[in-house]
C-alpha cells in the first residue's frame, strides 16, 4: 500500500458572512446542489443563504456576496441543527423545543 500522508491539503480563507442572527449559529448544512446553505441559530431561526446573482465578477477572486434569501421562523426555542434531504427538496430542523420541523421548498 502507498502512504500518501506526505501530501498536504491546504485551505485558504474565502469569505466571512455576517449572518445577522441575534444569537450563536449552531449548525450549517450545504444543499445537495451546493448553491445554498442553511444556518440554524440559537435565536430560533433558520437562514437560507445563496450567492448574489450578478452579471459581473468581483475583482477579488471572483467572489460573490452571500445573502440571506429566506428566514424560516417558527421554533419556540434554539435551533440546534439543520439537514437537507438527498434531493434538496426538504430541510429538517431540530430545536431545543423538542420538535423536528420539515420544511419543503426549492433549496
């Protein structure tokens, strides 16, 4: 067997997203398409994020800004986690209120 441990994977910081959540972001999940992601926050809300549509690329690494396209509300207390279905049609969220909500949409 070949030992590939000598190959190093490097990462570089791409962007920072000010979420606007009132409390800690507890969890994040990428949609299967990779076009959106969801944040679960202790403020009881779920944010759905996408990159802005723009005809022009930014000068800095062609990075586009991420924006909150939807805020899902309804949990009584802190949202602890979010997860997409394999098709991306459903998003599940769980909360300290002892409930799991299933959200349907085009994520």
